[in-house]
C-alpha cells in the first residue's frame, strides 16, 4: 500500500465513531470465542477478521474482486467506510486496525491496487460488509466476501 495515497485521499473517521463502529462490527459479524479471534487480538499476525466471521447461512457470498464494481453498482453503494488487516508492515497494519477511513467507490476502484489486501468495506448501518482478502475463499479462486443482513 502506498501510505501517502491513503492519508492524502481518505478522511479518517473520528476516533469515538471508529471505536463504536469497530465494536459493533465485531459484535455483529465476528465469532469472538474462536481461537482465530484470540490470535488476531493478542498475537496480531497470521489471522484476519475475515477468518473469524460468523457463519451466516444465506447471508454470506463469495465473489471475484473483478466483480466488485458491478456489486457496488447493484447495491447502489457510492460511499463507505473502510479499514484493513494488512500485515506486511507493522506501521500499515496498525494504521488499518486502529483507524477507519471514508472512501468513495470511484476512489477505491480507480486505485484498487494502492490499497492493502484484507480490507473491509462497511457503512454506518452495518447491514452489510465486504472483505477483500488475499486468500482464495473457494475452489474458483475468488477472494472477496460479502455478508448481508437482510
């Protein structure tokens, strides 16, 4: 990830709001009793929040990142909040784990390769989340996950 890119083009979500969104996100989507979550929280490498998603029958779908633009169009998502778990560098990982950023669809899609993998998109309603991962999630090689609460 190009750190200058994200700091110059993205606005940070205010800290109190980030804290509330992160707590709510974890409560809603994450299995906090899993060993993966304990390792994610305390070891801070090797595991990602998407490893800890609660299995939600009928609410979770896997798709290729190449379909992200179409999916955002279909859902009429223009703006969202993002954060990440990228672990290549401690500085970048901590930036993504400790802060959330406002982003538009256009900025993300125009610069998709400038963003870290293992990134999460959400809105303030938390009725959906999208994870863009570095690992294949199915036999087709798709690496993105969407969970919807409908």
